């Protein structure tokens, strides 16, 4: 289980670095105007219909948590995936044996 979680954390960290790099390249293309894609924008780029269905589901089944979920979706994509990946990497990191 720990090996799988380490792999998941590595994938999340790599995705965060890719999103950060894409934001940096887009900012350079726009002449230095800082561009940061939110998780909502990244998901809409990949699958807009799935994003709309998720928002409808949240609004219908979790109305008390909807605002918090929408705020989390407004965070930069690289920040959310990177933070979760680093936390998982620390929790499931390699354990050193006795020396």
C-alpha cells in the first residue's frame, strides 16, 4: 500500500510541476502578464461536461459544502496537486531501518 501511495504522490507532484511550467510558459507568451490556471480551468480544458456534472452533483447532494468545494476549485491547479502530493510523500515516504 505504501508503494502505491508513493507512486500516487509522485504523479501528483509531477502534475503540479507540469501545471506550474505551463503557467510560466503562458505568462512568457503574454509578455510577462502573470497567468495562473485554476483547478476549475484545468478541469474545464480536459473535460468541461464532467466539470459541469460535478458542480451539479455538489450543488444537489452537498449544498452545505458547495462553497468550500468551489473555493478549492478556484485555487491554482499546481498548488492543490503539489500540496497533496508532498503531504502524501511525507506520510508514505521511505522508512529508514535501524543503523
